[in-house]
C-alpha cells in the first residue's frame, strides 16, 4: 500500500481499473505433478506452457477463462481479414 501511495497510481490490486496482471495456472496439469511450489514457474515456462494457463486477468479484468481468450473469435476474424487484405494488395 505504501508503494501505491508513493507512486500515486492505481496499481497493486486485483480489481477492475487497477494495474495488476495475474496468470492463474491449472494446479492439476500433469507437468506440475512432480514440481514443488518453488519450481512451478520453471515447470510452466519450460514444460507446460499455455496448456497450463487457466485464467488471465489484465488490469483486473478477466481476459482468459479455462485457457481460452474471451475475445478469441473476434480477434481471429480481425486477424484473418487483415491477412486477406495484405495478400490482396
């Protein structure tokens, strides 16, 4: 709280409009079976990857749920349209 007060910025809390990005990992993912808590980050980065991501919160808003981006379909449509425009040019 002191850092928030000193910086005078809306950070450091998991709430909409606050600057806190959080990744929630799937504790039941098989790549974590033999890893203790101190080694989860290594297991995630070097083994499990995105398959172990349960949820992602950006600035307090959930953007990924059950491993799928909530705007996946819209993002995919925009990406496809952009690629098509590039190749039609």
